[in-house]
C-alpha cells in the first residue's frame, strides 16, 4: 500500500476525457457510450472467433477438439493423439511460425497436457487460416511418426 496509494493522474484524466466524449456522443449519457463501445468490442471478438472456428473446422477436423468460446479472445483445443503439447508447441510449431501456448503453462506443477490455448484477437483472418493449416500439417506429421 505504501508504494501505490492511487492510480496515475494522467490515466485518470484520459479515462475521464473518454467518458466525456462518450457522453457527448450519447446525449449526455456516458454509460450509454461505454455500453456502445463494449458492444463494438464484443462484435469484433465474435467476428474473429467465428473466423477462427471456421478455419479450425476446415483444417483441424479429426485432429483436435475444441468448444466454441462464448466470450473472450482465446480458444482452447485438445490435440488428438498428443499427450504433451509442450514439445510440439515450443519447438515444431514455433519453428513453423505458429504461436500457441501449451496447456502445461496453465497446469499446477507443470504437468503434461494435450491442450493448447490459441489467441485470435490480433491475427488477421488470413493469418488465422494459415496458422491452423500449418498446425494441421504438424499434427499429421506427428500422427505419421507415431504410426511408423
């Protein structure tokens, strides 16, 4: 508490100015402006989520399982036939320019996990499609290596 008694005054001023702009655009109702902004953010993430799910269905059917997220900017996937996603993600996927977070990063004690977390908030639709195409190729290669 001694080192952080209040939030930065500059940040407070910026937020206050933003709420003033929202109030001006919404007949004096800053909360309506905030709600409108949040609706726009939710629409943006829903659009990106839909692009991601379409690409996952196109490239990863039979290779991974996932649920359609109802909010947020991440999709969790279980990689079929992969007991520990860490080796695949931290080496092969990284080298293929596919950035995912292995499930192990979120496990207590760092235990093995077949899950990965994918972010779809900053990638373009083309980048999402290409990343999931590359991930599918990596999973097929791993599947082939296991059957040899």
